[in-house]
């Protein structure tokens, strides 16, 4: 996956995280710090997966 594809995937993941954080079902918003942590976690996991794929 090139950098452009990576950024596209991350943007999609961030949209999903934000939608989940604004849950209309439970009416309990997710704290902004937790949203940032989730985005960072996904970014790290994708970067790691790409690095492993390149190394393999």
C-alpha cells in the first residue's frame, strides 16, 4: 500500500471511529482523548502491517 492509499484508508477508519463515538443508541459520547487514541492505534497497526508486508 502506498502513502496515498494508506492515508485514504486512515481517513475512512477515522470516519468510522467518529461515527461510533457519536453513538445515538447508548447516548453516551466517547471522550475526545479516547477517539484520538483509537485513531493512533489504527494508524500504528496499519503501519506495522505494511512494514511486515514489505519485509516479508
